[in-house]
C-alpha cells in the first residue's frame, strides 16, 4: 500500500474515533468514505472504531455500481449511497454519515431545517432537506439521499440520520459538526415558540459573503 493511501485510511479511522468521542455519533452506526483516485475508501461493516486498522478499510471502484470491493472486511452496509454520491458529485472528496442526536431527532419528525441561522448558507442554500424514508443500505435510500442533496452539501435521512458531503475529510467532518449544531439550535428554538426565519435575500447575502470569504482550511479543521 502506498504511503498516501495508508495516510488517508488512517485519517478516516481518526475521524471515526473523533466523531464518537465528540458525541456526534455513537457505536458503529456512522460511516465515513473518501475518494482516492478512481476508488472509494470506506469504513468496514461492524468493526468498532477502536479496533480498526488501515488495512481493514474497504476499497471499491467508484465506477462499478455493483458493489465490487477489496479488503479483509466487507464495506459498510451504507456503501451504496456513499458510492452513488461520489459518482454523482465529482466535487465531493469525502462523505460523513452519522446518527447525530439532534439531526436524527429532526429526521424522525421529517423536518427540513429552514433558514434559522445564516450558517445554513454553508450547505449551499436556504435549507437542509430531509429525504424520503427508505430502508438502510438500499438503492431506494441512495436515490432519496441524492434527491435531498440536490444543490446542497448535506441532508437529513428520514427516521435515520444525516449525510455531509465535503471536498475532503476535513470539510465533510466540519460540515457534519455544523449541521448538528444547526439542528440543535433549531430544535431548541422550537421549544420556546419557534424560530423567526431569515429571508431569501438575507440568505443570499450570507451566501455571497461566504463565497467571497472562502471556507478557510483552518476554520474547517476538526481534530
Ligand atoms: Zn446509518
């Protein structure tokens, strides 16, 4: 294995451990993938993150839709939406999927996240959508996720969790953290009479400011 591939595999494991330690995810319910040339590296199924080693990360050809894989362990049961997102979104370099508590609570209530805070613009528009429901691991879930992700860098998965899509692992994890913060803020505002929403014009201004400002690497860094 080349050093850069080994480093990316280790980075995936480090992010998995960090997302559990931070409370963003629990157990092995989340999974992370990253683009490595024409292949997708993805966490294996049912291996505790503390026991995970770089060689256990599964590798799949991105252009093969039938789920061919290499490795000592089979890929996460959610490999299909990871693969389909990388195929459909050439700008995507990494995907974080978690059952983060507040995102999942809103997804259980089948709520989109409306423009409650200007940070929603980080996700590409004035909302973060909740997908239709489909059984985990299915092609139907993959289709529902892609639809909810249209023009966005994240979505909620109905009665399931969330997906964040970044240019690289750092950005995908940063977006996952920001989405959970937004979900928590929205949930909290609902307890005290409901949010006052920002207008389309106010979100457009935030979007313009973000594109001028750029998403600096230093800001998107998680340990
Ligand atoms: Zn899941």
